[in-house]
C-alpha cells in the first residue's frame, strides 16, 4: 500500500530533519525543496527516498552540515567553487546562480565545483537558467558504478547530464539522464522492494548479466547505448572532475557506502544567454516551433502521443500538486525512524497504511 503526502507537508518534514542535524536554515530549506521537487516531477529515485541517506551522511560527516564554500573567479566568464563537502544541492544551486549572472553580460557563464557531493536531480539546476531566459547545461561525476566498455569493474559513476532551454510553453524543454542504462536509485528501489530488475540493466561482480538488484548493487550498472554511454561518461568525467580539480574515476567516494570519507566529486554548469546569439525572442519562438513540429509528427502504430523532453515531468508535477506525492511503505518506515530519532513530527498522510 502507498501513502500520499502533500508536497507542502513533505517539504516541512524534510526541512525539519535537515535542521535537526545542524544544517543552516537556508540550506535546509533548499535541500528539502530540491528533494520534493524531484518527487513532484516523478523523479522519486532522487527525491525524499534519499532523505534517510542524506541524514546519515550529515551525521557521519560525509556531508558537511555547515560548509564554508569559497569562490575563485578565474576569468571573465569562468569561476570555480570549493563546495567544502557540503550538500551537493546547495553547491549546485550556487554554481547555477553564478553562471547565470556571468552570462547576463558576457553571453556565457561556466562554473566548476570541486569537493562536491550528491546533488540530486540535475534537471532542477539546468532549468534554473530557463527562469532567466537562458539555456542551462550541467553534469556531475559520481562514485564508481559503471565499467568502461570491455571491463568488469566499476570505474565511472552513473555520471548524469541535464540540459534545459526556455520556451513559450508552461514547461522548459528539459533533458535529464544518467549515462548508465538507469539511475542507481532504480536498483536501490528494486532491492528494497524485493523485485527483480529488467535484463540489460546490470551485471554481477563477475561481469555476468543479472536481474537480482542486490547482485547488481554489488556488481555494475551497464552504460547506456553501450560504448556511446561509456564515451559520454568519460566526457562528463573530464568536465566535472578533471576540469574542476575534483576527484575522478574510482577516486570518487560514495555518500551511501561504508566509511566516513566524503565523495569529493565535481559538478560543471554552463549558462548560455540566447540574447547574445540569435536573440531572446527569436530563440524562444524557434524552440516553440521545433516543439510544435515534433508534436505534429505522425504517430507510430500503438502510440497515443508524442512528448517532448520535460513534458512528462511537467504533467507529473501538475498531478502530484493536486493529489499528493506517493510514498512507499519502505520510505514511510524510514520517515518514521527519522521522526523518532530526530524528534520531528511525521507529515500527515491522506491514505491510511
């Protein structure tokens, strides 16, 4: 049975949990907002199902609850941020903000982050630029989960990348994907529920295909599109890791594994101001025409509709704002344990267990 919790109540609960372990108010508020926004968009693998892991990371020191993040302005359109192992969602938001500020006058803004952490759903940060009429592109390297093509040992992370562009529609053109076949969170969800995973998602530690999520977590995820996904993961490793001065490849730690060592991963953000190219008005008009033309492509047999990237997440957000965010029993049990341990109130649910 699933529960349904209002987005507002869920955000208040998450914020209270973050505050209870020493996170300053503004950071706690944004971390809670980012998680609930992921849930609203249907990206539950990066939503509040991760709250327990974040709290444990803050308690263990893998995440610095009160970081001193510092800037190094390296050029007219570039900067580097030392994330001081704080919440990755906070350093990612700071990077997005600064890149947008740079792009206002220069047309481009590029920011790299080192000593970062798990940032959650990257689409939130890519879309940040669209609120200012700009294109946003971001990526990060993560702890090893994917082998290079031909290898059997994890070396690259799921290394996600996101892109967003402003439109005349109610939603941005927004792309958010891992360079593995699926995000690792889907494997974690399946393991908690005792469900098999589809063939082609992962291999065990010996490199053999598996549908057992626990064997997959002990083994490796597969790169999306084979060698193409591996190549994209390498590109992101360069942008987010090498360029920023962050840890790279199998040096990157895990926020979710054993030990107290912070991940130390990197993040890269690029903001592009269309006003410095084709012009803001013309750009948005051309994007809208592109989206309309895609929607107008004749449907394949059995297909009911063509969606453009970001449209499904927008529809999910509309629905869940009205009906609440679905919470599994396993995640609710995590919430209950957190509430008891931290002395915070559980959110009210709209469906009895």
